[in-house]
């Protein structure tokens, strides 16, 4: 089992579905009970033993640079192409700074910190954290062959069966994410908005499996729009706070 001390947070998105809430700030700075999503996530990561946090920035990046001035563990890598590219390019843009096992996270997550420990303690070097059904309205569905990643999509009809939902926190080995980088290098010209989930599916095979760790009742949510935010406040945060 490899030791992980680095986390990468993908935080370049425009957050346009949150409308006025994210006109001048990234969605990672939405607050739940007085603390932003990103600062709560940073706190969880530091408590889990992470000593280096690299944030891929884009929209309103100054907020993240200000955050890094308060946390010596944080560094930021800005993507000039954030408005026209997807999450995989944000990750790829950080490639020269990464060569160690890491946790890959999305910036707009509210989650229970126990999920980090589950990933870090898992014996496999490449593990996706997954949950049971959330009925959130914007799910990324996962198909497995029992525990190995086979496919992921927001469209149920693209999968043979649905086994879990993507949380947005993954443990990756250098070998696997460098394979992801190599896979997408030639595709950005025609598919600039490629997401990192697509790349993970592409590189998960019998010789390099990516394991799916499903925690059925795991309390978490992604906040992409107003309905997600209200669900976070009403349903998810009370479960996290009281758990």
C-alpha cells in the first residue's frame, strides 16, 4: 500500500449553473455554515495526513491564490484555457508538477472525511470513491465488473448496468494518471472539454485496473446548481455534521 501525501483539486470551472452566486467567485467558495467548501475540504485533507495540495485554477483564480497565502501546503496552477476546456485539461495542465501517488478531488464537494481514510487505507493503488443512489439529478453513474471500473456516464443508457455513483474523490498512482495524460494528449484539439472520468475509463483494464470502492450510505454531494445547494443544506450537511 503506497503512502499518499499529495492531493490535487480541480477548480477551474465557471460554475455557470449557480448563476449570480459564482459570477465573481469559484463555486468552491460557496459556504455551508460559515465555511467554504474548499476550506472544509482542505481541512479534511490536512487532517488525513496530506501535506501538499495542488489546486488547478481558472475562473476567479485570485480566490484560490489568496487561500494559498494562508496555507503553506497549497500551491496553484492556473489554466489559461479554462473557459474552453474541461476537467481533464485542468489535470493535464498540472502534469509537470506531479509524479507521486495522489488524491484527485473536485472542488465543489461537501463530503464526510471518513471517505478519505477509506481511500488512503485501501490496498489498491487506484481507487474511485463511490456511493449508492443519491437521486441528486446530476449523477455520474458507474458500471463495474464487480469491483473494477468498466464505464462511467451521466447517461444511464450508455451503461449495461449501474452499480454505483461517482463521488469525485479518487486515489491515483503516478503510472495511472500519466497513462491518462498520454491518452488525452492527442484528443484535446477535437475534444477540449473532455472530463477526467472519460480518461479513467479509457485506461482501466485488466493489466491496470481502477478499483471502485462503494460506500452505500456515504454522506456527500456535489454543488453545481441551486437545487444541489438546497439539498446540501437540507439533507447532506446535517448527516455529515451529526455523523
